């Protein structure tokens, strides 16, 4: 796979989740996927967090120990820890590993997780809180004079961070950009706004954002569309239990991207376009998939590049071979973008 430097594109994979594996094999799975991702040319790897998963910082330590250059993209839930703790983790990992990390700032999460933590902050206000949170983290990591900040949600006075973080290791920052509140937050903190995209023909693109913007998308590509769909349906078969779980999640979710994708799923129907929401509708993953021949998937990726998207976060890779197939279509799309 290429990181598409000529087109200014960065590609991230996604780390396996602890809830999907056994405790005695999970760390080996994390190390394997991290190495595959690095060998495929990915910039980094997303590490999830929620109430049902192991701590993402501990997982990121394994990733750093298992690779030479891959950057963990650590999901940060403000409800879990003070912004000082996040800054301390970033600078500590930078000191120990001389490696950059990225931060995926969460404004929400699963509704039931937030309720269990007694967090009833409304949707848009959670983004306001995340802006304050990230501002403190960035100021602490910038070094220099002690940090003071007084906001609605957080206040710190003359707070210093040690050890200092070298400027070249300052974290890249991402945040959900599916709603107006998310886009405003991304602009306020200088983050890449990431969303789950609509089909390229229905996607407004990056023109609505003032900064960098990216998408989360899975890819299954083969020489022929028939072979790609065989793999896709074997990996993500219809699951009535998953469909019921998806429907229940819809009833309690206040996530704008969740509602948008559900509406898209209804509109797409039972046809087999390259853009596929089957895994999402069966509660197997949360991103849409591009499924088809190399030519078909390359065409769709090229259209997203043409719309201005420059960050791609892939779903959890099923195998090293799968990343090789993905590399074929990204290499081809990069060639299209350069031309």
C-alpha cells in the first residue's frame, strides 16, 4: 500500500478489539495486525475505546513495541480521564519510544456507556467540552510556560508537563466531522474531521470543511466483482441477531452519523453497488464498505480523492493478504489523482 505522498493522503488501519478475541491470543493479534499495517505502508492504526474494551493506551504500547514507525491513533474519551493524563501519556510514549502518536478525540460514545458513567451532556455540548479538553492537551504538549485555562468544563492553573515533547512528535488530532457541531469543533482545535461517507455521488465532499477531512471506510477488492462479493458475504453474512441489535441501538443513539447511515441503508436497498452497508446493518462494524473488482473500487476511491478527502481510516484487516489487495486499489487511485 502507498501513503500517497504526492496526493497528500494518509492511510490508517484499525486495531483488533479485545472483545472479539481471547485474552491469551489478543496481544499477538494486535502485534500481527500492527506489523501487517506497517508493511503495507499505513501511517498509523486506530485503537478503539469504550466501556467494553481494554485500555487503548496499553494496547498502543504493544503496537509501538511491535513496529518501527507505525503511529497509534488512540481514541480519547474525555469522560474517562483528565486532559493532563492524556498529555502525560503522549509525552511519556514520545520519550520512551521516540514515536509520534495521533489522538482520535471522542465527543460521544455508546449511549449506554455514557449513561452508566452518569454523563448526560447533550450532543452538541459534548463537542464544546471536547474543544476545551483538546485545547488543554495541546497547550500542555506545546511546552514553554505553564498552562492556565478556565472554561465551562475544565480549569487548570499554572500546570506544567514533563518530560517535554519534541515538536516533531506533537500528535496529529482527529475528531468526528459528521455533524455541524463536529465540523465546528474540528476547526476550533485544528483537527482532521473524520466521518462515515455517503456514496461518492451523494457525498458533499470536503468543501464544507475549512480544514483537513477524512473518511472511515472498509475495502474488499479482488480481480473480479464476483470474487470480491464472495469474500464479503463470507466475512459478513446476514445475522438476524445483529440486525435486531442494530435496530435497538438506533432507538437510543443521538449520533448523527449513525442515523445518516441507517437512512442510506434503507435507500440503497438490496442491490449490489460498490458502496455496501451490509456489515453496518448487521452490527458487525460501523463503517461502509467498498466492494467490487479492482477497477470498480479504484474508481470509487478516486472519486473520494476528487472530493477532497485526504485521510482514510480502514476497517480492521482480516489478514495481511487483505491489505495487499487494498494496496492495489489505493496505488491505482493514487495514480489517477496524480494524473
